[in-house]
């Protein structure tokens, strides 16, 4: 089994200004992620606006992402849905596209019913044949499942090999989950936009799964941390944190605004509801990016647009 680790960004779904899926732009962003040194890629996740995509769009784009990646880095398919049959279909589509795992958010419909939750994840694994990554996110995205229940699922459902733990405080929860789950899990990952990534790594996280707009900085940050260069890793973390804090508010819109300024996409159109950037927000974003100009030029890394 492929050992997942490192920076594994969520690939956003790029749309045209009319709201249609822009496959060419989505592929450019994917190639940028790979060119930036990411150790894997996830699609579709929360940052992909997965719940704004039709079943047909998700299945089609999953196949396309597999084709575009061509095995260059591990692919984790997003299978989040409250419907068991749909979860199986998404995970199966990932299998056909070369995915090594399926990341699935804990369904709200099964909150408080651990047996039903277990059946759901078991069906997704058995129907697809690939490992399951349980995504434990807080409300309103997820249900913030108690760690004891997550560990119990991992012990009793061998298909669950990974957890992406995002409920706060994520660092403490990663420590506790690692203790509770023991050898039942291959790895625990952090998320939450990498806003707590150094604490998570110190506590045993195998990597992070953030949005993608500053992938090369996250790759460099984790490389410095792995090399024991704590000061350099922390310098990068502290310099990126203001932008990531803004991303926590504007989410998809912030990610796409940055990708647009980097020349990777033409349209920053977002289907998902949420706060819009106004004139002052755009001024603030430009100021934050200017502070990162020596690390993050507003152009794609060489080769990313090929």
C-alpha cells in the first residue's frame, strides 16, 4: 500500500465566469500543485466545492484528474456524501482513476449511530477496494466526531487506514487519536488550512492537506521541519499565517483570488455560498501577497502551465 505523507493539497474545481466547469484551468492548477513538489493531491474535497458539483460532474472530473496525474503523485479521491451508494460510486471511480485512498467526511445522517457509521465506511471500502481516509471536520462542515468513536471505527473497520483530523484543538486531538488508535491507522493528517501545521507535525501528524494556493511554501515548510530546521520552518509558518487566516474567512474565494493573481486561472467564480471579497478585502489581499513576494512571485512555477 502506498504510504501517504507530506503536503497533499486539495485541488479546487475551477469554473468559467458563467459557472461551468473549466477543465483546462483545473488541469493547470493540478500541474502547478505537482510542479510545486506536493507529495499527493486530493479531489474533490471541501475546498473543491464538492457539494456544489453534480454526481455526473464529480465522476467525470475524478476520471480526468486521474488521467492528468498519470501516476506522478498519489491521488486521494474525495467520496464525501451522505448516501452510501454514492460514496461507493465515488470511491469506485477513484479506483478506476488510480486513486490509492478515498477521503470521506463523516456523514451527518449517522451522527450518534456508530453502527450505521461503521456500515457506511465498510461499504465504501468493500465496494471500491481502496483504503478509506475518515475526514473528521467540525460543524458545520462535519460533525466533529468524538475521538473515542473515531478510534473504535479504526479498530473495527480495517478499511479505515487514515484520518484527517480537523476538529479543534487539532494538535491535541491528533496526539490523543494516535494514542487511542494505535496500529489501527497508517497515519493521521492535519487540515484546517495548515493554520496549525507545525503543532500537528510535532504531535505526530504524517502531513497536511490544505488548500492549494501556496503549495510550494507548504512543501518548503515541511521539508525544513523534517530536516530539523525548526527556525526556518517557523519563519515560513509565521509569514504565511496572515494569508491563511484570511483564507479561513473567505475560503474558496480567497484560494481562487490568489490563483487568479498568480496567472493560473482566468475566472475566480465560486458556486458555493459565503462572504465575498469587497474592495477593501482585495486591497488587504494584495498587501499580504506583497509581503510574500520574495517567496511567492505572482506567477506559476516553471513548467506548471505546460
